[in-house]
């Protein structure tokens, strides 16, 4: 007989973890931020979900008030298990099977968790040594008939093939700009195109001035030398790494970015064709997982901390 994984997780432990993360500095009213409160029993649907009344604004709230987990018919442990499986990069179909849920319900849950995580994730400021590169992801408007009609395009089909060379969102070959701090954090941005005027505000916002930046020879990066210490490798001449200071270490390269693109493509592969409308959330969630530098239960703790 198969074991349902939901039966192995206790509601009590889930709510204890929520309180540990959300009220780490003491219970605080989500309406007025006052820390003056009194316990008021528990929620009608779950005895482990504590209720409180604020002594300042007199409003009632509980452990899940004004969080992504509030107002859903699925219990908290199902949402936490769903988030755990997302951290393992299971597809919506796989998660539905693991949790014995309807696939459409699972899709809604995953989309909700993914978009909220991306909305609340910290945006790191990069410094010191940074590599910048771009990659192109083939992505159309799968399942979005309104976008297809509005933009006068053909519907997204299976095995959509992008055009050769560099692309744009209009060509269904979406550019992703990657900024990688060596031994540090990663920032990924989905763009409509890769023109200088498009990438300039993104780079200036995310990277401290006078940092060392390494790129390939693409002309859109030529302006970087006005604000940063900028060095390039010439891929067109089969140059992939260079030692400029003769210390025996080839420091001028974008190989870290190239490795990141391999990881990103592997991350997106199980999801079998993502629409342009959903792609930013998948890219952003990958960024969170990559920056967490953990897997399994450890990354679940970090994801919950962001959401709470």
C-alpha cells in the first residue's frame, strides 16, 4: 500500500515553524505593527493556528493573516510540501501526483508561491568582481490567447524553434541578462531586447560603481568602461580566458556565467515550455534557489522566511 506523504507531516509542526519565522521578534499586528496583543483562542479550521487581538487597533489576526497561505482551502502542510517540492524543481504534474491533488489546483498553488517568492525576494547589490552575459530562452505565449490576439502573433506551438543568433521577446527568443558576482550572488533579468539603452539602467541599479566587470566583446557593453573597470574576452577569436596580470590565473573570463546558463536550462527543462508571461517568475525562483546555496529542507527554511 502506498503512503500518502501528507500523512507524514503534522499541522502542529508546520504552524510552529511559521510562528518561529514570522514572529521571531515577537508577535506583531499586521494591520498597525503594534506588538501589544492578547491571545484569542485558535482559528475555527485548525486548533494549531493561533488567533490574536491587537490592543492598539483592536483588530483580530492569526498566524497566517496577510500571508500567501491565508484564505485557501488546502491546509498549511500541503502548501509547505508544495513549496518543498518546488525547491527540488519538480514539475506541476509531478507535484500533483506526490500530493494526490488535482493538477489544475497544483498549478494555481505553484504559480501563487512562485510569483509571491519573486515579489518578496531580496535584490542583492553586486560588487568587486562581476561577470555579465546574456542567454536566449525560446518562449512564446503558450495558453494565452489574449496575448496572441493583442500582439497579432501565431499561437504558441509545441517544439517552438527560435531564430538563429540573438533574439528578442517579439521573436519568441527572450533575452535573459545575467550578472554574477564571483563567490557571491546572482541577479537575472528578463528583457525585451539587448540594446544598450535597455541594459544600462539594469546594470547601474544592480552593480556598485567602480566594480570590476568582465564580459565578452559584444558592443552593448562598451559603455561600461565609463563607470566600471571593464575587461573583455573575444569569443569571436576563440579567446575564452586571459591572464592580464601574469600571476598564472586567468581572471578575465565569463565562464561562471556560461556555467550558470547550463544550470538554468536544466532547471527549466522539466517544465516543458514556459510562456513569456510566466517566464519571469521561473527565472526569479531559480535565482532565489541558486542564491540560497542550499537544497532540500535547508532551502525550504529560506523560502518560508522570504514568504513570511
